[in-house]
């Protein structure tokens, strides 16, 4: 049975978010990624497996090495989904700021 992982559950983990940030600027091997963490390599490999299953990362074979890099199209898809929510919360925080400023002005 091939269960598809939830992308938002995947990015909820701080280690996986850190991996995505590492790969934002360059492709890296699993070993190079693991060198940035104080956890066992199999743990990092599991995180890479989850991110790959969610299509956030893509693998590219170069000789004997496998390089991981961001799937920019999938990242944009997530950003596009989140954008309307960000706008709603920005509007709410701006209104709250206006209320607080008017309250301070009345004091």
C-alpha cells in the first residue's frame, strides 16, 4: 500500500524545515545534509524520505552519489495555497495594531 504523505505534516517538523532551508540554495548529498545535524544519519535519511515522498525534494543521481534538491514547483504550489491565509492574518494584525494605537492615543 502506497500512502501519500501530507505535505503540511512533513513541513511541521523543525528538522525537515531546516533541511529545506539547507537545500534552498544548493543541491546536497544525504551525507552532506546529515553533517549539519546532531542526529544519526538514518534519522536524516528518514526525513529525506518523507520530504521526497511529499514531492518537496527531488533526487538526482550523479555517478555514485544521489543529490537532493528542492522541487520549486511543489514549493510554489504550497506558497500559493498559503497566500490567501497570510493576507487574512496580515489584515487582522493591521486592524489590531490600529485599535491598539487608538487606545494608546486616548490615554
